[in-house]
C-alpha cells in the first residue's frame, strides 16, 4: 500500500503546479529509490541534468554522490534520493522560501511512506529544512556536521546527518576531502548503526556522536535559524 502511494505521489509531483517553478522546468524530479529504503538522501533542488532527465543527482554531483555513498557502505540502489524542492530553480539559483514551502508536503509524505531510519541531508537548505521539520534548532552547517541528530518527521523517528552538497566540492575542490571524511566517518557509522538497530532511536554505539542538544522536542516545533 505504501509503495503504491509513493509511486502515485511521484506522479503528482510530475504534474505539480504549486509554485511558479513549474512554468520553467523541463521535468519535475520527485525522487527515486526503493519504497522501503532504510536511508534517504535529501538534497536542495534539481540541477540542469536532473531537470532534463527527471531524475535526481544524475549530473557530475550525482557521480560524486555515488562514490561518497560507497564510502558509507551503501550503493545508490539501496537509498531513496530526493530534494527539498522538486523543480529546478532557473540558473540553479538557491530555492526561495515560498518554493520550499510549496514542496514541503511532498517531502514529509515521502518520509512518512518510506520510513527511513537515517536521512542524509546534503547542503545548507536541506539541512535547515529537515531540522525545522524535526523541531530542531538549526545551528548552521558547520556545527551540524560531524554528529548525528535525532528527530521526528511525518510520524517517523529518525536520525539526521548533515554534510556539504556534492556540487559544492565541484566548485571548491578543497571540500571533496571534507565530504569523503564525512561519508567514510560519522555517516558510515550512523548508517551501520541505524540499519543494524532497525530504527531511528540510535543505540549505545552511537551515543558518543550525539550532543546533549541533539534531541528534538517535537515535530514541527521550529527553532532559531541561521545560515
């Protein structure tokens, strides 16, 4: 039933006209992957190649993401990959708040249907949006990296790991090493722990990666936000 609804939701995204981005897109990009994936990757918005093909992370950043997932002990076919915003902003500009708001119901329902144990947020907009949905105070990308955060989104208890967007490493090659260390380090550990424990509550093996303020107080409670 959930898998059927997920496919239906993807078709709804392809026909979506909730914000002006539908007028400039070639294809909406709902996401792809198994309907019961233990891990989700959430990016910010589709790029030029994604818009052309209607698939997430298929350009150069997608190739880098594939190699990063391997460092975390995952293959692309094991994870569900999507974005906060499902249509490409013109010129690959940052998504606007009204565009993010228009797409949020799709992301929340995807999480509710897939019930991932871990969500990997790549990029500032993805991290900030997931923190807000989980009722966590966003501390900024630099402070959010390197640890695992507990939250609840769409009725699903999950872990959130935040790192840079792979596209950032294409423009700033110095970030590639940081991304590789994140995926081979704390993200790989969080993947192994989340999948072995069978739930988003973590376990003793991950306790050292949580900070005292890493636990959300509720769903959608919001919090102070900075960039």
